[in-house]
C-alpha cells in the first residue's frame, strides 16, 4: 500500500520453502508474546508521544547523505495513512487510547480540511508531525529543479486506505463508547460509494482525482466490506464481500488477488489477499487451506531466518507480511501453526533495527511484481529501512489482536 519509487532490484537469493522447512529448528526457548508486544510497541509509543496532539508518525526512517537514494528523498517526508491507521489500532489494542486518538483525530482533520474541499477522502500520505489545517501533503523539494514535487500515489486515495481509516475511527468509537467520528465515517463511506464498480470497489484515485485506478483488489474489498459492515451499510458491504468470495478458488484453496484494469483475474499469489479474510472472519475452517497456500508459495528461508515474501518467485522476506502471517498462525492455534509463528517471531526480532522499528524487508530491496499506480508507472519496491507498518503488525501479532474488530460471519467471505 505504500508505493515506493522505481529502483534497481538488489539482494541475495532466498530459497522458497514449504511448511516442513519453516518448522525446521522450531521449539527453542522463546520470550513470552506479551514481552514482544511491549518491545515493538515502544518505538511507536515514543513517536506518538512526540506528536503531543493530533498528528501522524513518519513511515520510514530514511538514509541521509552517504547511501541516500531516490527512495529516501521521496519517503523522507511521508506519513502514510495506512501505516498510521495500523499504528493507531496497535496502540489501542495495547491500551494507549489517548495516543491512538491523536492519530484518529489527525486523520479527521485531514479529511475535513482537504485542499480539494470536503469530499470525504483521506490522502494516502501526509507530512509527518502535528496535523495542520489545511493538511500538508507529502512531497519533496528538488534543489536541482528548484521546485516542489508530489508523488501522485502519495497524494492520491486508495479505496483500501479509506477503509483502514474507517477501521481506526470505528475502533476508537467502540473504545470510547461514544460516536466521535460518526460524521467522518459517513463522509468516508460516501466517498467509497463513488469507487463502486460492477464487481466490487475499484482501486481509488491518483493525485487530486484526475487519474482513476481501474483495478479491483481482493484485499481492499475485504477492508471495505469490514468497514461498511461495522457502519451498518449493508448493500455496500455485501457488494464488497461478494467480490471477495468470488475470488476464492476452492480447487486451489486460495484467493486470487482481484481484477486487472482490463477485467482479467489477477492470479498473483498475495499474502494479504489470502490471510486478511481469515483474520477478519476468525479463521473459518473452509478458508484454512489459504494459510497453507501462503506458507508453501510465499514461504522464504534465509539462513536461520524464515518468513514470507511478497510474491511467489521473488526473493526476500517481507517483514510486514511475516508479521501478519504470525498473527494468522496464532489465531489458527494448532501446534504446527504455533511453531511456525514462533519461527516468524524470531525472524522479526532479528530484523528489528537499533531504534526498535522493524525493517521493511530482509534484502536491500524487495520487488513485489506490482506498480505504484497506472500501468507503466514505477515498480513497487520495498527498501530495507526501519518502517512503521511491519512494527505495528508485530504488536498486533504479539497481542493476538485482529485490527478488523469483531469477526465477520464466516459466510461473509
């Protein structure tokens, strides 16, 4: 969801492995999950406290000077909305309601004071720190060109990002027992209604809205379906979740990733498309094969480290995916699944940067097989930088807490 810029792929080759390989070496003494949660929560809590009011946390700790890349320049001034919504949910699950509220309130201000008017949208990224009115959008100054640049992905709005913002607002309202974000939720739902496609909800818009994204994502429609279900928007929720169900391949025991802009089925083996529906529905038995599918197709081993990659056949451990896979494994609850979850937790610990945040990936760069926006745009790459999103997922995995709230009915997906 974060849209890194195009850059050459680097890094060592990691072997693809199945469940048996992931289990190798499991069973060593491990710290309790509660201690892990405190460990990964600490840098998020520190960053949130530094806001001292409604604001957003920087998504990446980038390099400056020697070793700085185009990625570092573009991401230095970006606090991604998805990352922050996830961090807010992790803070809330940890009992840090005030800090979670600051993030939710910042996104409420951003929605209400958007430079294009009060359309109900939230942008994919803003500048980190205290939220201003109007909000300062992510971007960077190019000294050579003598001008300010904005990435149309960062200033755009993905449908799934809108849904994740709604999930945070809904969780905050449940925790407070009061509808602080009722109007913001209704406005966001109205904006999402404008992304409705013949099947499911389309991907959203780039920039100020001039470029519409015509793909339809299984993962994003799951997010939308959960958010609209909690809001009581039954027709919209049913439309989104019906699309998710249509992407289930019962013969292969997996979800397809969605539809391409041309309407063809996207058969990318996606970890989020396969594991998030299970997490949201409380790991229903009929979807359990998708967990095995992810471990077999995306499982990666690098020496003592094991986890999942982003796409089949592409080398490198994706730490965000490894963290939410650990949550799915813990929710599944079988002895083999719990053993793999321990292996993944050991990888997360080994891939924690000195400041406490998890790296985004185990290799210098991690290819995904996706683009950042329209066809022909830059490849979607992760860089090995300390990152907010995988750290928040690690907290949720350690707490065995679903960010989707109360489980959907298993029949919904």
